[in-house]
C-alpha cells in the first residue's frame, strides 16, 4: 500500500502515469459527490421501437441504466441525442476502443463549430455516462477538459414594462397566465403543471409540486392575482389543471410564449421578452424592494444561495446611489 496526500496535483500525477494502463476508481476520494434524488419513473420504449437504420443507436444497456437511475425525461432525451451523434462519428470503431484523444478531438470540432458551452458539457456528460456508469469504468475519462463556464447576467424588465405588457393581454386567462409568471416567480413548466388545488387562497400561497430538481416548494399568491383568478375560474371553468387547452388537456408551453409575445408587441416593447424574463424580473424587483435574499432563494426554489446572488448584479437599487466620478468635475 502506498499513501499520498489527497489533492488535485497528486491525482493529476496518478491519472497521467496510469493513463492507458489501468482504470482508476477514485469515487470515494472525490468530495462533493452529488446524490441523485428519486424522480418519477421514465419509459424509453420509443427509442427501442425506432425503425432500424444504418446509423448506430444508444445500446440497450444505456437506455436501461437511464430508466433504472430515473433520470428526468428531458435529461434522458438529451443524453441519448448527444451520445448517438458522438458514436456515429466513429461508425466502425468498437465503443470500448474509443479513447481520450478521440473524445477530445470530437469536442474540439464541436467547439470550432460554435457549439455552446452548455451543449459541450452535455456531450461530455452523455459520453461519461456510458463509460463510467453503464460500463462501470469510474473516472475513465478523467483528463477530458470541460469548457469554461461563461457567466451571463439575467435579462430583467422594469416594473413599468411589466405593467404595460400585462395591460395589453387580450383576456382574463392570458392576464392570469402572465401575472402568475411574474407575481410568483414561476418557471413556464411550473405554470402549466399547476392544478386548481395548488392555489391555496386561505394561506395565500401557491404550491409548486416537483419543480426543477424534483423539489416541492411554496411561493407567494398575490391578492390582486387571486381576484383575477376567481374571475377567470368563473368564466373558463377549468377541470383539473389551472390552465387547460380547448380540449381540456394541459396548456402548452408554446402557447404561453405566444401570449407573452403578442402582449409585448401590443405594448410597444421592442426587445424580445421570454417567460423566464418575468421570473428574473420577479426576483430582481423583490431584491430592489428590500426583500432578504434568503427569502427570494426559497421562493425561486434555488438549492444554492449562489444561484440567487446573481440578481444582486442586475439590481438597480445596488448601484443607483453610486455617484459617477464625472459628477465631481462640475
């Protein structure tokens, strides 16, 4: 037995020395290992039943492992898509013979094509999932470089712009949809997943069941929005979901975006506005009004306070009292 200090330099030296010689299981030595929470069961039979083609497809073991580990359906789709594009770059090469150089060159090609940092990381995740999880080769591609994550600031609307957009909605249903996105800081998928029973008018909260990361949470229910919801309920009489399509099915994400875009145009707002910008505006306006960052984190459903702290960088109240040095010249 040989003992050395647990640090990055020693790990790099060990992995470099044994590269191409042995696979090293360092699972128990890495800190901060994420624990996956139990998600709903998924079924990937649609991928199994695809018509046969000349292209390579994700192996059955890949699909089965995604199902067994209960990955979110959207994540599973992304992994399968990325992994299949990758393996079809090497149509004749056995999967276990693909090496670090092959993968790094594939990533470099995609980077030169202008593929986003987010997608490059998803590609790496999909590849590592096969070798490290399906084939049980821990840290098989430890030396693969990940792209540097770019930090972008959320785009935020002014309260006046939000008000103009809400005033330009065509009916009570559309007004309630956009009002809830802004007043409660909802994600679009959370909005369309809302059921009538999730609106708690006695406690003045909205229950978000299994939001992003499969976490339950409560957020605030505005008295003004509640009044509009009561008018909407009397007029439209939804059965199960708070917002339903013409056939009683769950409202579509595309329809939400179209409602917002139409109201934005009628309000004379030139910049493109997305549903998520209303959520960003909710958080920023709360911060500007003096709400504690920890409360905002809870309302948004962020696991880490670092995620919520991004709004301090776009909050107008944090910079409006700073005096420009040019003003002292006059």
